[in-house]
C-alpha cells in the first residue's frame, strides 16, 4: 500500500472531487482515479459512491478516513523525529576499529553513514591492540569477542565464527586439511594481540572441543596481513567469517574442516559507560547490525 495513495484518498475526501484533489497534488485526474482504484482493490472495498455529478464516501470510506488521517499524522511525526535526530548528529566521534574488518569492510559503510549525517566528524583509530578508552581518548570501539571488563557497555553487532582457509594455490601445493591432526603438517599464519601469538586453535564437533597447537613461519600484529598472506598462498589462516567472506565468495580462499565448528568471533560495539551511549552510538549500532547481517547472509550463500 502506497503512502501517496493514502494522501490522495484524504484529499479527494476533503475536496469532494478527484479533479480538484489531483490539481492540488499536481498529478493528472487519470492518475488520481487509477490510484483510488488501486487502493480500493487492495482494501477489497469501495471507498466512494460515484455518479456523474457527485462523489461521496461510503460508510466504509468514512470509517477508513478516520484511521487514514491518524496514520498519516503519525508518519509525519515519525519523519519529524528522524529529522530532529539528524540535526543532533554532529560533533566529533573517535572510533577504534580492528585492522582487517575495519579497513576492508567497515570503511565504506562509515562513508555512507557520514554522507547521511554530514555534520558528524569521525576520527578512526585502526589496529588490533585493544584501545584504552581514556588514555587513547576513544569514544567507542568495535571488538571481536565478549568484552572481559564488566564495567564496559557492549552491544552485540553480529554472531560470527572463525573459518579455516587457504588459497587454491596453497592447496594445490600442500593439499587440503582433512583432519585436525593434519594441521601439524601445514604452515599456519598467526596474528599477535597484546604481544601474545595466537597459535592455539580450537574447533568443536558434535559437542567435543579440539585444541591444537599449530606452527608457522609468519606472524603479525595486524590481522589484515595474515589474511593477505593467506590469499597470496603463504599458508593457512583461521579468522572470522566476517573478515574472510568476500575472499571466500571470490574463490581467493577455500574453507576447510567445514564439518567442524570454528571458534566464536562475535563482534561488539563497546563504550566505557552508560553515559557514553549517545544517539550517534545507537545509530552506528543499528547500521552495523544491519550491514553485518546482510554480509554474513551473502557470504553463506
């Protein structure tokens, strides 16, 4: 049901004439008549009694008009509320992003967000080291995994899991990983967080958890680099499906051990306290939830 058809219905009822209402709304009488017929067809009832000299509402039309006026008034108030929020979305926001998903996924989304709110100024801090909100003067941060600090306010953006992947070239040279035990024979690519190398990988199958210590000749404190190494055929990577989804879809990376469930890699938007939950943060949260949901659905085919 189209809003413009409802507006036309109200104007025709007020004017008592399709031609007069069409003139006010700057459309042709033929278009107005077609819109009314379309509305009546959708409602499966007649709204007007038509004759060659007059046009008047049916009893059903009278009752519908009351609700129609209220609905249009509510929509107007809703639009005003949105406009008021947009006017308040201004100032400087300092946002910390993980390296890989930040650079390759989130930046275009943030560009669109700022186009919608042109008064907003964004200061982005990209890196995999966990930012100190007060020392680094960060307003909010996107982090993988449930925050351990209970004093933080965290909004879950999406549920994701790590995926074990390698490039077609690597698989052609070294073979696919068909079992957990075979990981010991492969070159695994690591990222470091807070100077700790993540070289123990966990998987779950039918309720059983498997942990394996892996080895490799490359590690980096920038998780984006590990993905690039994997695409270049340098080894096996174990990262969030949110990070790897596009490369998997393009065939740059091939998932392995798909009969196992990877480690949880849920994404959270975090701020230091309730007083920091601003309209900007809530709008960012909603945008990121919608975008991440769509991306994960697309990557899963």
